[in-house]
C-alpha cells in the first residue's frame, strides 16, 4: 500500500505504474558518414529483421556487393532470418551479402551504435511517449535531422587508453 500523502504535498505517481507496453527500435548507423536508418516495431521477430535488412540495402547499398554489420550477438537476429521470409534460392544470396561482426561480450560499451542509442535516448526519448505511432514519428524525425546534419561519432578511445583502463583485466600485457 502506498503511504498517505502528507497535508500540503502533491500526490506522486510513478510512471512504471502506468506502463502501456514497449516497442522495439532498430537502428543502423554509419559512424563515419552520419547516415542512420531506424524502424519502430511492436515486437522484434526475425521476419521483421529480414525486412529491415532488405530495406537498408535497397535504400543505402543497392549496388554494394558486401555490407558490413556490427551487431550485438545476444539480442539481434542474423541474416539467416531471411529464410523465414524468402525461399532458399533468394534468401541465400541475399544473406551472403552481409559480413557479420559481433560486438565483444565484455566490450559492448565500446559499440558506436550504443553511443548513438544514448543520443536517441537523451535527445528524443527523454519523456513518456503515449503510443507507437507517436514514437515512430518522433524517432524518424530525430534520425532524419541527425542524418541531414551528418552527425557522426568521433571515436577517441585509443589502444593506449584501452590498455590503461583495462590493465587490471589484462595483467599479461606489458607496456
């Protein structure tokens, strides 16, 4: 039971008590060019991921033979999800266009996409958004504005700084 409100104090309500669901935001980001592509979905099935990859290739890399993807291996489907959408004769050559690189389990905080998600969270998702339609509208506007401004991520974490920060983890490394 909540504590009673003291006289002269406003009633306080926690947002978690009013939660009406969640959405999944997929983000593709090119850190050097500042190009980003986002989608908002109610769920995150592998079928949606296959469509996301198809849309990404059609919009940004229609003539590219290989697309390098760096992604979190624990929560992201793979291009193999294309087999859920297309017959093998179409899915196989499409999936082969992708060169996968997983973020290291202990190094996800180094992920440039995580930096971009942090920007999204602080610049766009810093309040309650009432529904998926409004969320999609605001996230797409945010991505469009950042892409047009060519906002990039400047990577400043050098090998020397990594060794300083992680020296207790890698005692065998000598400077």
